[in-house]
C-alpha cells in the first residue's frame, strides 16, 4: 500500500518535471531528444503500444487511447472480448492541444493535427487535419505556404526578446495599462 502511494506520487511529479523520462518509464517507444513535450500527455493504460517518430511535437492535453473500453458492457456475453490496438506517429508531426488518438491509428510523416481533433482514422503523409472526427483540409505544403504568407517573421527569437517584438508589432504598450489601473 505504501509502495503504491509512493509510486503514484513519483509518477505524478515525474509527469510534470521530466516528461521524456516519464514517457520512457511508462514504455512509450521513441528516440530521446527527437520528441518535444509542451504540456502534459496522457498515455493511457497500454503506453508501450504507442510509437512516436522523430521530430514530433506534443502539446498540452494530448491523449492516447489504445483500447475500446466499451467492450466491458459485453463481457458478460463474450468473456474474452478485447479491442486493443497500437498507435503509430510518423516523423515531423505537430499535435495541437487536447488532441485524442483512438486505437489503431497510424499518422504519416509531415502532418499537422489541429487543436481538439479526435483522430479515429489513419492520416496520410503531408496532411493538415482538424475536427471531430479529424479530417484532412489541406496538404502540409499548402499549410506551409499559408504560414509563410501570414508570418510575423519573429520565430527565430526566444523568450522576452520575442515577447517584446510581438508587443511592438501589434502596438501593445503594457506600461500604459499599468498606469491606468
């Protein structure tokens, strides 16, 4: 009992402090240094069935569900009923906040998945997908062209320098706001 409490606490802290180590401990398959975490990822009950390619970006609230829990309703009819399938993510994939992957999906290379999407089918290479269920709305090449045409050209900056450049670009002067309060 005490060991279980400490293990739960350990995983709770590790999930927030070292996301890469947490994913590895849970059994997720990926190359360290090639997956980037921007928030908490939920790996589900079979994390060893999740495989991530290189240059994968996972943002906050991403969930991997590798089994169909609805089978529990029918186990009294079919005691050995079980639907569990692996999830595979290709190379060069960006996953927006709160995306959910359902069992058995394969995501191709060079894919962007929009915020809140529920991925219930395979996604081909070179795609931008959004929605519930996720559907392809354009190629990743078309998406890149749109990004380039709308870019602020500040992506090379970091931290406060980037914040200041964005404030200047949009004409925000926070010192005025502070004085008015």
